[in-house]
C-alpha cells in the first residue's frame, strides 16, 4: 500500500474572504487608530473633530480603492513590492520589500508593549496592583497567545482574528452609540463644520481657494506654465497648512 507523505506546501483555500478581510482589518488596527491616532488630530480639529474624521475616511477610502485596483490587475502575494516594482521601478520595489521586512517584525512587539501597559494601568487603578509587576506579565501572555495561535495553523489564527475583530468593532460601535445617547439634546450637526475648529483660517488658506483661477491665468504667461502653476499651488497649500498649529491654552492659533 502506498503511503501518503504529508504536504509541506501552502494549503489551498484554507481560508475564505471573511478571514482575509479581517486579517487586513486587524492588521490596520482600527481601534488603536481611534484610541491613539485621533488624539493627535484633536489638537488641530478641536470641536470639528467629527468633520476631520470624515475627511480622513474619504482619503482612506480613496487609498483603499487604489490598492484594490492594483490588486485586481497585479495579483501577487508581494503586495506593495509588486505594485512599486511594476509601477515605478524594480529598484523601488526592492527597497519597499526590504522596508517591510524590517518594519513588520517591530509591529507585534510594539503591540505587546501597548497591551501590557494598558492592562497593568487598569489593574493598578482598579485594584491597586503594582504596575511594574504586571506590565511585562501581560505583554508576555499576549506574545504566547499569538505564538500558539500561529503554531496551530492559519485556520485557527484567522478565525480567532475574525472573532476578535468583530468584538473590537462591536465595542467601539457600542461606545459611539452610548456617547451619542449620553449627549442627549447637546447633539448638534454644527460639529460637522469648521465652527468649532481650533485651527483658525488665515489669509493664505482663504486666498488659496479664491486665487486658483488667478494663479492659473498668470501661470499661463510664465516661461514654464505647468511647472509654475504646480509650484504656486503647492506653496499656497503649504502656507495654509503652516497657519494651523495645535491649540494652546487659549484654544486658538495665531496667524
């Protein structure tokens, strides 16, 4: 009787679209972005933070659509390596690939440290347990759990990631609904405008919009029209961005 030898290659169709989708979602870490990244933007947006988040979402969707089109026409496990190598130059793809190889191994330890810090902080505040004793225990426990899930195969780890991702989205969705209900009559659609923004408008930012047609007509008379128009638009936009600085104690910026 012929004995079957175990396959050492990749398992075909081991996971489906759901697992692949949530692998991408959990790798982007939306909860971490909400909990940490938005804090940086709040200093600029102030009360207009909901509008800033919507604008950021539009930018993210445009990037996602672009990546989706690249993946459609250049299907490859190399991802950004393939896109840059085929779209720009092979040497650029080489740098991108090695950049990912160096950066990706740093992501997991960083998340373990953040997890250990948050767990130890909660234990210290709620139960009085020593922070220095528990942060490394929580970080090590997280690393062990991730290793075990990966060791037992892609199916188990992908399904676990799907469940944790759903839990993560559910928690923040429930938090958002609770905050809206808690605000009650204080809910106002004006937060979706620039009325409460900490970043004051400057002559440069207002003039950037009003002066687009003027710059276009003047640039057409220059020696190098296209280059001149691009440089002026870029400088105007940059000057408008420089006028926006994080709010200090008074909650406003000077221009």
